[in-house]
C-alpha cells in the first residue's frame, strides 16, 4: 500500500426494525501515527481506536450478526480521496485481524512530517496501571520545618533527614502489609488492604520517630526528624497511573488529613477509620479526640500501646529498605560521622546547576471518575512534553522539567503557551488543554540518579511561581532568568512585567514574560547562555 494508505470497510447491516431493509455505510480506517492509533470515520461520526487490537475488536463486532465486512485497500493519500484498489472480503476474526495488520503496516511505513502536536485520543488502558476496587486503608505522612532547616543547614542536610525517615518508616509499612508505597519529597504514601494495619502503621511510625529523636544527644539535635503528622483514611476506588501516581477519593482524604490537618507530629484518623479500629486490642486504651476541622471529620489518636519493635530501630547504614543511592545521605546520621568529608563527596557527585520549569494543569471536570481525569491529564501532557523535549527539556515529573539554561526553559514555555492557545482555538479536540501557569527559576539542585531526589530552591521557587502564583496561563520567571534571556536576541520583542510579593517572609520580585501574539522567538541566539 502507499505510504499514506487508508482502508475502507463496507458493512452491510441488517436493520431490526419492522421493515427489514439493509443499510450500507462506509467505515474508513486511517493510520495517523506509526503504530500508535487510527481514526475511524463512519459517515459524519468519528471513533477513536487506540491500537491494532482495538481495530480488530471493532471489526469483529461489526461483522458479528451484521453481514459481511469488506476491506478495501486504498492508495488514497487522504481520507477525503475516493476509494480505490483491490478488495479483501471476509467475516471471520482472522480476516479482521489481517485487515488491522494491514492498517498497522501502512501506518508504520508512512513518512513522518513535522506537525503541530495535539491532544491524542486515549482510553484508560493507555494510562492506567492499576485500579483497586476493594476497600483499602491509605496512610499519608508529612514533615515540617523545610524552609527553616534548609536555611540553617542546607538542602543536603534536609535530604538526609528525609532518607533517615524513610529508613525508619519503610520497614514498618512493609511489616504491616502495605501493597503499594509512594514517596513524594518528604511525604510517604502507602496503600494497605487492611484498614486496621494502616492505622497501626501510622501509630508505629509516630512512635518510632519519637524514639529516634529521643535518642539524639543535644549536639546532634539538628538531625531531629520533624514529623508533621500521619493521616489515615479508607475507602474504595484507588487508581494508579502509568507514572506511579495515585489518585482516588480515599487518597485525597488521607492526603488532606496528612498534609493539611496534621501538625506537631500527631496521628489523625478519619471517622471511617476510627469506626474500624475502636474495637482492636491495640486501641483499647486509646483516646480519640475530635479534631477541629470544618472540611473533614477526623480524630487525633493518643494512648495506643507501645508498638516500637524490641530489637530497636534500623541503623543509619541499614540498606535493606531504601535505595542504595540514598544510603550516603542516611549515613550522615551515624554518630561520629565525618560530615565534612561525606558532604563534599555527595555534593561533588550530585549537586547540579539547572533551570527548573514547573507548570500547573486545570483538570477540573464535571465527572467524578478518576480514570477520566487521569486520561485528561495525560492527553494534555503528551503534546506539552513533545514541545518541551524539542527545547532540550528533561521531564522528571509530570509537571516538573529541567533545562540546562534558562533561555531554553522560557522558549519552551512560550512554545507550549502557543500550542495551548492554538489547540484550544482550533476546536479540533473535544477537550481543551488548560495550563494555569508556568514558573521558572535557576540554581543548584541536589539530583541523585535512580531516586526521586531532585530537590532544592529552584524546584520550590518554580513551584511557588507556576503552581501557586501564576494565573491564566501566564509565564512567571525570577529576575535571574529574565537577565539571562535579555542577553538573547530572540527576546527583543518580549515584554517583562515586574511584580513583587512576600515569600517566606521576604520581598520577592518576579516577572511575567509575554511576546506578541503568535510571535514565539525563533532562530539562534546572538549571545547569552546557549
């Protein structure tokens, strides 16, 4: 078949109305991207198919009980061209699969051309790794004191405290039967089949961290793990996407409790968790004090029996439950450790200067279906990621990208901004891309390969700018980023609006960058950081 070949399928369908008359409709399968997906055009309607297996299933359904299916191989360069070529006729699934294979072959042989990235059709199978429909318990723990600790001791020290917290906590989660565990910065998230085991894990984590902190001498008080708290909620309907991100109502509840309500290292249970554990022997002497919150009913738990293992806590050089890449951080907590030597080695290997771009998506939907929301997220992220990679970006998280220099980061953000505007104005896609803002900052980041460690002031500042402050799809950058871009001739027509705010108690100046409509900077820089 020709490079841009299309296949047409003629379905002779039997109507089930009283007047048994046959209708005839043409279905055209068009390979849009090699081995990715196809379009089905059925009269004036369109159906999105995600894979060749989907084509096979579609054709099998059409063939079953509805007469013959005729597959006509066309050398048409576009779907609008009239059908030509030879015919393959059959009703069996084998015929349908061979037809689908021909579609795949025609798509994979087509020559690629530079086209504007756009949201592609997708189903949950593309993006969803796992759906848990049974009731589960969800635990979310948070830490406090990030800004104060980093200012006083540096990001490396705070990273080592996170590593030590994981070293103490992960064995507990495993022992209590956690089926999935997630780490997000200083947060720990765990899914348990048993709600009671999730509750016990929360209390044991709290007790173990208290025991560790109590073991520190006064001269090592800086190594204290400042636990914000541990929140536990339960329910059904957990969804985990292909990137290992968890969602669902039970998670949102636990995250709200652990991240927003917990304070001072306390343990909070939702009312549903409290109901399930009140009768357990471990909680026979416990007190449940209603926590003051208008958003969600929960209870502070105290007086649970001692759950800290008699064999003691894991040592700082115990690598049985954390990544070996994190062990150098945890070993800083060993009494008598040569911190100067250790820190020099860690920083030499893992401290990197980068420019961080973080953005935010508006995924609000009338639907409460988490799989639909995740599909919407990935439909947005795919074309955005393509653009950012073209500008030498490296995606570390869904909404976090690294660049070697600020010029590429700002050019990438401007290109995504144009993509979003044109995509939403075209009306081609039934769902728009809603980016609420972009934040860009540069500096030194502690980045440890093979782990989730990519932490530092640039990440925190870019998050604050792009996810908290930017509105309406604006691009917000720091003064440092602006000054680097001003050295580049591609920004000659850019406008920089200066604004300021209070950040961590200090005045903070930032800039909103805009360019004339449809005038994203192009070409090579005349000077500056490239």
